């Protein structure tokens, strides 16, 4: 079974404190992994925006997920691309 990383993000601390949106994302990530025959090694969770200056510079869990994925050549599974970044074309592999 191949390994993967999960990444769940909400945009505000209030959403993060509530947990509902992130919990739904985690459920989707787990189902997507199961459907593809992947084993989730870790799911990184974050309550940070992906817009403006904070995009990619103040998201420590995002940075950790990407570093882990690159280190092991594991895919990152997200609920939707907007949870990963607001500019998916920048981060997509051909």
C-alpha cells in the first residue's frame, strides 16, 4: 500500500475552534485515500488563510506537510484545492 499525507485547512481561528469543517475535510481525505488504495501517514491540520501575504509564508502545518511529502515522494490529499492554495496552477504537477 502506498503512503500519503493529508492536509485540512480552515481559513479562520473561529472555524478551527469549531472543528466541524476540518472534521469533514478529514473524513473526505480518509475516504479519498481509501478509494485510491493509499495509507494516510499523517494529516496536518491548520486554521490559517491561504490568501494574500500569508499564502505559503505563515502556514507551518502546510510547510510541514509539503516537506514530508517531498522527503518521501508521497502525494498530499486535500478535500479541495482551495484548502491547499488559492492558486492551484502554481502547485500542480503535470
